[in-house]
C-alpha cells in the first residue's frame, strides 16, 4: 500500500488529482448539447453503459439522493431523452430507458470528446502514449470504485 501522507506517493496523488480535474474541465467544454448539465449527461451515460434502470438504481450509481434523481429524470423526460416505463416485476416502480435521441446525442458527444483527446495525444511521444494506454484501465477502475 502506498504511503499517501508524504513523499513521492503524496506528490503523485496530488498530481493525479490536479490533472484529472483540469482535463475534466476541458472535456466539459466539448459538449454537444449545452442545455444539459454534467449530471444529466452522466445519467445518460450510465443508462447507455448499464441499460435501463429504476430511478433508485440510477441514484445509487450516480451517488445522488433519490429525490434529486427523480428531478433529473423528469428533466430528461421533458427533453425527450428518456422515457419511463412500468417495471416488469413491481408495477409501483418505473424503469428509465434512454431514447434514440439520447443515443444519437451521446454518440456525437463521445465522438467530439474523443477527437479532442486524440488531438491532445498527437503531441505525446510513443513512450508517453504507451503509458497513457497502460494507465487507461487503471483510471477507469478508479472512476468506478
């Protein structure tokens, strides 16, 4: 286990935090639809990755309170990006499903953000690019812990 209280490990954590935050801010500016909040985009991304879910499941995955997720889902539904359907086992619940409009918007957003990142990595040498390729699965794991 790394010693995160001082030294090289603490410096690496600090550098990682700073780099991830700065890169995240830059990626947020590469949005296709400026009317959606980052949270709304995240919910659509979760639906795209995990499939349909109840608002409660989405709230847990997005680390927000259920009432907040209910509001987010209502906003997305009003914009035609999700639809609510009856739960197949519990008719008291609803299942949130993304629409084809949301799928197309997410694909365009991913394309735009991937193109932005690709333009950045063009400035890396082969060794740096190899390190990024190797680090990508680890960063993905951290993002989902």
